[in-house]
């Protein structure tokens, strides 16, 4: 078997792995990147962030054309060419992954297509698609093998049962679709199918959608989702799934323990993801995993084997692309001997439905659970001129402030474009900004970004466009 030697081996070329490999090469290291796919990109580009956002854009065009009736512009019902939509989405994926392949080449990163398994603490065996194998000996390795969907137990294997990967393939638009899981994927893909014409129902086991987000924000999006989804069943379990050649029969267990049945053309299961840490031969190195299967890492993302680091979904929550990329750069800096640590104060979370919901730093719910002395400064989009011109006054912006120091601990926004706006919150939290900084920074008019400035003004009792005097004037 052939063998190559490399200074840094990166296993998995998702947004964690390729960002780490490119940064390491830019920092002067000699790098080999291995992935089972033809090009770098990982779940995010091939079957995650990018294809889902392309389809969500198409969905938004449909919903905006419908909303335009309100101001006197009436479009015909959209004619949806599913084949063209699918190929537009696939083209984006091919272009982006192909470009990443070229970027790897330009940086002289050796890219090997194949599946890596550890032989020992300094060697992996890579099995290529043609079944040939090659050993790669490394000084350091970064494990970035990502995650895969969790399966619902006792669900038959059937083309009528989709997961996020098959859901994004957009084979057909089923006339009725049940989405199991009211989290990120369930709501994003549920929105896509609903706007493309499916009658979508969502079933969520917990009492509310998006369990990690503050309820006042979720209430805003739930109101709109109720207008596009046929039903949202909360606190409800899927007790049984049976398939026939044509449809899927689902038995639900309601919050009061009663059962009911419904039949759907297809169901899409999106109940979370689990780390890809098995089948890697980790037992041949000294890498340990947690009971949930995440690779155990320290602040520098070093595993229990000092030559091996782990980043991204395989190294723990939150399972987000930007968190993976950031960890990748931390691991590379640690390998280069720089003083570094993964200690973000604000990892932004964005759910790209309509309205978008985004938050970063401390949430109000967390703060209340921890009995922190916080003040929540809110600005409703009903008072925003820009929101009115967008015909979308249903949004809300809020700042979570330390009551004593006025420091911005978190920000949360629901409304169109919230995902773009939240970056200001990340900067505010990371830079230790106080409410006055946000208040005094001139924001462009008319934009929804002004809602952030006015939320800060409301803390002082003088937001221009709302009258909400404080009991005690702040200096
Ligand atoms: P991954 O992107 O999972 O990449 C891991 C790579 O490792 C894969 O290419 C895999 O083939 C390869 N691999 C695995 N095992 C081996 C092995 N033994 N040898 C070689 N290669 C191997 N996050 C966001 O931040 N924003 C979003 O909008 C967003 N949307 C999403 C939508 C969907 C439908 C899904 C499923 C996920 C979404 N995510 C989003 C999450 C995001 O995709 C992940 O957090 C991110 O991809 C994690 O990056 P990673 O580098 O850890 O691993
Ligand atoms: P999730 O954790 O976001 O949501 C899963 C939901 O399913 C939860 O609300 C959970 O309570 C519910 N659930 C679990 N078991 C259930 C059951 N048996 N019946 C009904 N409901 C059940 O997981 P996901 O939507 O699969 O997404 C996985 C991860 O991928 C996300 O957590 C996120 O990290 C990432 N992601 C991010 C984005 C984004 O950034 N926009 C988009 C998609 C995915």
C-alpha cells in the first residue's frame, strides 16, 4: 500500500475542514485534505446550508408575490418548473464546490477523495472510491467529519420518507407532507415545500417550535407560519409510521395521551443530527468521545490525543457552519503554537424562514433561568418606517442588557433580514459594547438596522418612534 507523509492532515472538507486546511496552508503549513466527496464543501455545501438557502430564496419570491396583493399588485399563481428549480440549485452547489477544489489547488493543499480511518495516533488509511487504499502519516490531524441525521426509530425504509438530504433533492412536490421536528431543518424545508405547493403539517415533540429561541420571537414567526402550514402540532409525538405503496399513515400521541391517525403523501424527518465519530477507528488513536458521541476537546480543540484536534459538528453543539470554521482557525493557531482558545461570547443562530429569526449571545430565557440581572430593551417593527415600506411590521428587535453595567449580553431579532442584522449584535457582544454605544452609533435611514439603535434608545426611555417613558431616567 502506498504511503504519503504530511505535516497537517484534515479529515472532512466541510466548512470546518476546508476553512482549517486553507488557513493552515495560508499560514505556511503543508496540508492534506481528505473527504469522501469529489470536492471540498461538506454537508453545508452539498446537502445543507447552500441548497436549502437557494430553495428558500425561491420560496420567498413566491410568498412576496402573494404579499404584493396588499399594495395592489396581483400576480397569477406561480407555475413551478421543479426540474429547472432543482437544476438551478444543483448548479450553485457544483459551482461552489468546484471553486473550493480550485482554491485548494491554488493553495497547494493536496486533496484526496476517500474515507479515512485511524490506524494509530499518526496514521490514517484512506480508502478511495475505486477501493484502492493509501496510508497518510501526519504530524498533526484535524478531525472535521461533521454529522448526519438522527433517524426516528421503527420507521420503515421507503422513498416516501425523507430526511434533509433527500428532501433537498426535490424529487417531487408531494401534495401533502408531514414534517417531523419543528427545529431549524423542519421549519426551513417545511417552508420550501409549503411555498412550492405542498400542504405541510409540522409535528413537534416539545411544547414550542425552535426550543432554543426566546418565545416572544417564536410567537411572531409562528403567527406567520400558521398562514402557510396546514397545521402545527405541538407537544405531540409520532407513535407509529406505516407505509403503503402510495402514502404514509402516521399515528400521533397528543399531549393528553390520546392517539389519532393521519395519512400523508410523504413525511420528512428532521429531529436533529448526530456526530460522525463512529467508524473512524478512533479506538486506534487515543481520541475519546463523550456519551453523546461528540469528540472530547479542550479549549484549543485538542482531543485526548495530543496530535489530533477536532472541530465542527463532530466536536459539539451548536452544529453551525460558522462555528465550525472558527474552530478550524483556532485549531490551526494552536498547532502553530499561538496562544489561542475557542471562547466566543456570541455564536449567531439564524433560521432562514420568513420572517427570519436570529439571535446571539445570551438569550432572555437563559438569563431568566440563570437569575441574571438583565434589562430587555425592545423595539417593535410596527414603529419602523422601513418595516412599513416593506409591508412587514410584524418584526421585533431586542437587546439583552446587563442592568448594572448596561453591557450588551445578547441580541435577538425576528423579521425579514434578521440574519444579516444579527452580525451587529455579534460585534456588540464580542467588543463589550454598552447600550450607549449602540444608541450613539448612527444607523442608516430608512433601514431595519435602526430598530437596533432604537432598542438601545428605548433602554434610556427615549426611542424616537415609540413613547415608553422609563420610571427612572437613566443617565
Ligand atoms: P460537514 O459539513 O458535515 O462536513 C464533514 C465532511 O466530512 C463531509 O463532507 C463528509 O463526507 C466528510 N467525512 C465524514 N467522515 C469522513 C471520513 N471518515 N473520511 C473522509 N471524509 C469524511 N449551518 C449554518 O451555519 N447555516 C445554515 O444555514 C445551515 N443550514 C443547514 C441546512 C441543512 C439541511 C443541514 C443538514 C445543515 C445545515 N447547517 C447550517 C449545519 C451545517 O451544515 C453544519 O453545521 C456544518 O456543515 C458543519 O461543518 P463540519 O465542517 O463540521 O462538517
Ligand atoms: P434541531 O435540533 O434544530 O430540531 C429538531 C427538532 O425536532 C427539535 O425541536 C426537537 O424537539 C424535535 N424532535 C426531536 N425528536 C422528535 C420526535 N420524535 N418527534 C417530533 N419532534 C422531535 O434539528 P434539525 O432541525 O434536524 O437540524 C439539525 C441541526 O442542523 C440544527 O440544530 C442546526 O444546528 C443545524 N442547522 C442549522 C441551520 C441554520 O443555521 N439555518 C439550518 C438547518 C440545520
